[in-house]
C-alpha cells in the first residue's frame, strides 16, 4: 500500500539512506528533476540541492539523527538535469526501528517554482511602471517619499513630480 501511495503521489517522494543517498524514488520526483530513477539513485539529496542551500539543510536534517527532532520542513532550491533550477518545499521524516535507531529518511519535495515565479512577477509589477516598464521608487502609504542625500538635500518624490530642496540647519 505504501509503495502505491508513493508511486502515485502528486509530489516527489523518496526513501533515502541516512547519508541522503536515494534508495527509492517516485515518478513525480524523476519528472520534477528531469532524471531517470536509476540516475537519481546514484545521487544524494544534497547533490540535487542548490550548493548554497546544502549546509543549512544538512544541519537541520542532522538534528533528526541526534534525536532532537522527528521531521524537518524547509524550502530549498534544487538543480535538476542540465542545470535546471527549481524551488521545492522539502519535508524529511526519519524512520526508526523498534529500539529507536535511525533506519532511513522519507523525503517529500513539492515543486513550488510556480509560486516563486508569481511572487517575482508581483514584485516586478509593484516596482515598475506598467506603461513604460521603468523602475519606480517604492512609495510610502502617503504617496510620497523623502530621499536624503549626503549634500543635505532632500528629494520628495510623489507619483506626479520630483522636487529637490535644500534643508537649512
């Protein structure tokens, strides 16, 4: 029953050894990363992570081996076949034997790349004029913003104009 649930899961699921080596992987994880099952089984979880994200993930997962936590959920970047990059929500659970000794990890990765693309688009739309595509200054809630300069000048920016005045001391 677990094998069928794993194989038909809409998110990437894997069983890994305690060192992160993939032992079993489902089709969704293979498709997500662009690897065949045998190619993933030659790798570790850490080898498919974006290099800058490995250390923190490794430390958090390591806490499970020390009996500090039973599961970890973090969002990480991944590198698939041909250098393809994607974001994923990583959930790792440790499986123990009847004496509490660690056996392996159950790993789940949900592709969140589309969420990140949407967030990036909203950020871009917020910071750029929709007609010209030019960057705009971030506005305060009153519709204008003061920008201080080293020369003792203040530029007041509003949606309709920009005024620069000298501040008297």
